[in-house]
C-alpha cells in the first residue's frame, strides 16, 4: 500500500518530514506569536499528506500519527520530570511513559487526519471544513475518553493568535476548527490563490468584529487580592521539618496584610485538615473576622467514601469573615495515577512512590466561594484545583447550572512537580482560554509560578516571576453574565462538525 502511495526513495523522507513538522508546530505554540505561526506550519503538513496518491486510511493515519507523536513528546516532556526527578521512577520507564502517553494522544491526530482525507471534497473550501470537522470531533474525544487530557491542543495557542475571538461563541474547539480550516486553505494556494486567500481574509475580518462583542459586564467595585507564591521544592513535600517551615511561611504571609481575598496554592498546607496544628485554622479565622479578609487555602481533606470508609480529597478551604463554618471545595477532575488509580495499575503507582495517590472525587456541581465585602454584594468565585481549568466544557456547565452567580475563577495549583519546563506557561494559556470562553477573569495562585491575574478577555494583567518567593497584591474586577459558549457548551461546534462529516459521507456515497 505504501509503495503505491509514495515513491520508495521518498517514503522515509516523508515520514521524517511529518515528525519534523510535529516538533516545529509544538515549539511554535510556545512562542509569543505561536497562534499565528502554527497555521502556516500546519499547512505544510496538509501539503505533504496531499502528496500521498491514495485515499487509503493507513498512509494518512500514519502521517498524522507521526506528526502527533513528535508534537506531544515535545509538548509533554515535562512529565518525565515529575516521574523521574520528583517521583523517583526509573529513567527508562519514565521515558517510556512519556512516549506511550504521546502515542495515545497522537492516535487522535492520526484518526482525524485519515478521516478528513477519506471524506475530502473536490472543492478546497469544503475539503478544509471537513478536515476541521474531523479534527474537532477527535479533539473532543481526546478531552473525554478515560477522563480526558485536552492539553497542548491548537486552541490555547490562539490566545496569541487570530482565532481566539470565536471562543466566547463556540469555545476552544471553535478556535481549533478555524486553525485547521485556515491551514488547509493555505496549503492549496498553488491551486488558486484567490479561492484560498479570500475566505481566510473574510474570516479574519469577522474575527476583528467578534473582538468587539462583550457578553459579560463588570459588577460592583474591584476586590483587593493577595496571591502568595511560596516557591517550595516538591522534593521536600513530605519532609516533616519542611512541612512545618512551609506552613509557618504561608500562615505568616496571610496575616501580614489584609485583603478582600487572600489565596495560597494547592496543598500549601500539605497535611490532612484534622492533623493541622490546633491553632492554625483558628488563628486564620480570627484574622479573617478582624480584618474582613476572605481566605482560600489548599490542604488535604477527608470525606466518607461509598463503602463508609474515610478517603482523602484534594481540597480548597475557604474562610469568610461572617461565616463560622469553613467553605469546602473538593477537586472533581482527578489526575490519573497521581490522584486516583485506574484498575490494574497499582504497580505503576508503587513504582512512582506517590504518597496518598488515591483521592476521593468531589461533585462537579459545587457552590462558588462567596467573597464577602463591606457594604457591597459578595462576589462568587468558581474554584478549580490543579489542571481542572483545562476542561472548558465542564467549567461552562458549572457556571450555567450554578444556583449562585459566578463572577470569576480562582485556580490553585502546584506546578513544582514539573520543574523548569514549559508546563506552567502551557497551563497559563489554558486559563487564558477559559477566561475568553466565559468572559470572566481568572486568578491563579501557584507554588512556583505562574501566579497571575487574567482579564475577561484572556489578557494577563499581572504576574509574578517564576521560582521566586513573593506575593502579588492587586485588584480584580468581578464580571457578570454568560457567553454563548457558557449557555450552549460544545453542542453548536459538535453539531456543525457532525453535519459536515455527514454531508461529506453522503457526497462520497453519491459519487
């Protein structure tokens, strides 16, 4: 089959080209103008795959798969740091884990590429839309199957690209659709420069218009915020002396200065709530009441499991000036292997040597944390822990179905697991995309960075340098309202994708 689709002397060059493009597109996504750069680079992939003179499934799947394999290995290499440097796993096994995860992710790229090629239309505009539809459908599945892992997709790079403006209407998948469509259009410029460039130009003009739309509006006056970045090494997380030092630092930093909202990172108090020093929470509660400060901190909670036994949870605990009972948010979307053990994989966790790696799952619908203010209505903050802010459809569902208004996001996370890698900047872009999708600002409090405040348009307003022990004092404006994406979720873009694929299938059968 391969010999019929490619000359034997160019076959290996072709596959190497796909691998090289995967590396280039992944690296481009990390650059300041990555959302623009990825489009012409992707067009080279479609051009290269067009040289395969067959519509057979396997060659196009292989090209997309090899592209995806290189793309994800480069984009996810930081997992090696958490497995080997922090977790103590054997180096060879750690490399194998990164490659296997990347290969699994690449399956979706390969399937999308093959499906789009199989259903291609003779008209370039429709053919581009069909490939984009296939890509959107497989990207959606990548974010759903086996708890989902929609990391380093094309959408988040669009916070620095031309197609972010579609996200409040169609979400990140809408941005992904336009990236694939535009790159496919661009790949066919030799056939007809006019037919390929004019549609792209019109869509770019449309994006300029959509940029002027606002679906949410400011509510009340800005709140004062303090975000505390401790910069504690992950390797010291389970050292008793280091735990004491870390908790003392955060406790002292909290009471150093009042603010409407004071936030410390995920598991900044790395103990079970009942094992905290007896005076830890009472002192913070007294400070909250005396200064009218709302405090949000990360620790380890305990919840009853279905079998009646107690189980750990990754928890955010909130203290409000007028409420004697603390607010609890228990993480809903758990990390496979790190926070829950898939059936049959206890051996993997044992090799990784993670303490407390089987957490209880909180409910998807948990109430927002109410940030109380003197003389004004409270501000509702939807809490996310760790990588929960990469699941845009879940966050839209939480806002849509919340009984209390949600006016901003607060994410607490600990990225010390991933060392000095691109993981923090990748998650920052994902948080930016969530703000664009929902029209709500985001606050990020992290252990080692990137601690930041993001506006409702996705722009980073303020940030602390990484790998520094510091505090960010600023003000944040709450917003109210719902974008079309919050109201409808992914249904419009998925319906469009399914319609295009069904149309392509009917056309193929007709001819």
